[in-house]
């Protein structure tokens, strides 16, 4: 009996590092692009053992900026994945969703047509803001117009499942300026919109200016309040335009939720390939090295961490990840998975948050109310055993 598997492929290269980014990504040095693609394909071939038990259901090529590569390389990587899982009488390669992250400014018609031919059926085109001044502040390589061109091209090339990322919470951003970004995005009707709050990470150029401790209390309070108002407005506007907030930061038109990301929130099996990529297979969590040289030298075998999850960890993850989604926790699934009634395990947390109206229990599900989703992190913390 085969299980479903989602595959994440990490591409650690970008044209230039953005000012707020702490992902494992950097501009490529000479020779690195080829060396990395070769190592990645080696790791894919060596992951053939998983084909004994798994069928690939979704693929997500993320980064970094995967679209920085020539499209023939993406074809080569996907073909390798396909032949590894398909040319056996065991597992199979039948992904329902294959996504690639792209940066405006790195796409052209040929590349997009090649993506289609390679089986990619979903694009995630990062915009972040429709205000060129904000894009400059963020250190992005593109303008709003570049994003518009990419969207038009993608539609012309037949892509009908597109996500766009936007960042809220920039200092100086207002509800009005963010609404302007939203409306400009909505003019192109992407099927999916992710709205992330800016996190000022230590070690980034942004941290030098916007570290929380560098702001006065008044500035910090105003910033937080504006971000809260932005989130409320976003919810209102996107719901009016037919988008469902199916996860804290993710909105989709009906049927266009990210199948790949749902696997993370439902604790399905996923295999991460490439530098720093994380995996969860049969309740064993492991992650590859962050070091480029280590990965190139041993693409299958440079695991930096591995842990077998305890029963408490599995229950905690199951509960708090599900609370991120609008569906919430299925009480029956929790019982089927763990043989325990969720009301016994989380009696206090469920009582506390349902009584305060932040959690709702209905039809065998426990989920965040509209108010609750805005303080989901606090609620989730009470579900960690
Ligand atoms: S494009 Fe994305 S991954 Fe690359 S530096 Fe910018 S934010 Fe980071």
C-alpha cells in the first residue's frame, strides 16, 4: 500500500540578497549553478528507496529563486525525479501539483513554456509590494511593472494556478497603501495570495534599522497596530473578491488552496531535497546540511539533524499545525491517529479558548474563530505538550 509523498526541492540561489531575507540563499559563485544541479540530481536518484513505499503527489521547487536557472535545468531536475519514481514497478510519479517559485525579472516566454512542458502547473510569483519605493526598501530586484509583465506572460503561456506573495508590516506602510497593493494584485486575479507579516530577522540589513529594540515604544505600538488593521482590511477585501482565508497567511479561490502546503499543516509525509531542506517521513524528522561544500561533496548523507518524534510531539504538532488552518483539528482524525480523545489531552486549552470565543467546536472540528485566528500563535502555544 503506497502512501502519498510531497517533495520539496530547495534552490539556494538568488540574483541578489533582499534586505529582509534570512533564507538559505545567495547569489551564485562561478561554477556553483552546475555543481548544485548535479548534486541535486544525485540526491534525487539516491532517494529511490522511497519509491518502494511512496507515490509523489506534489512537488514544490522553492528557494531562493529557482527561476534564476535556465529552464533546461528545471526540466532535467524534474525528469530525474520522474524517472527515479516512475521507472519502477513500485512507486509512481503522478503529482497533482508542481509549483515553482519565480521572481519577476527572471521570467520570459520560453522559460514559462518550458516549465509547462516539464509538468509545472503552478507558479508562485513573488511581488511583496506594488509600491516601487517599498520594493526598493526591501531590496527586491524588480518593479511592480515587472510583476505585471510576468503575470501577463504566465497567463498567455496557459498557467491558470498562480500564487502571489505580499509582505505587510513595513514601517511607514498604511492601511491605504497596503490596500492599493492588494487592489493592484487583484486586478490580475491570481488564484492564490499569501500575505506575510514582515519579520525583522537578526543578521539581515533590515535588522540594523528596524530591530524592535531600536524603535521607541510609541513607534513599535503604532507599527503593531497598523499591521493589525492591515490584516483586518486584507481579510475583508479578499473575502469580498471571493478568496477564502484557509490558513493564517494564505487566501485562495475555491479549489485553489496549495495542496503542497496543506501536506505540511496536516503532517503528511514530505521529502526535502537540496541544501537545508527538511523532511518528515513516517514521523522521523530530518534536515540536510546548510553548508554548500558539504552538500556538494555528499548530497545524500549530509544530514545535519535527525529526530524520531515522541507521541507527545506528534500530538502537539498535529493539533497546533491544524489550528493554523480554517478547517482546524478533526477530532475523529486525532482519535484515529493517536487512539485518544482530544478533549482529554487538551481539556484545559480547549475550555480556555472556547470560553473566550477564540476557538469554536462544531461538527467534530475545533478551529479558530475570526478573532482567534489573529492570535493563533498564542492559542497554538497552549497545544504544545
Ligand atoms: S528573492 Fe526571496 S529568497 Fe531570494 S533573497 Fe529575496 S526574499 Fe530571499
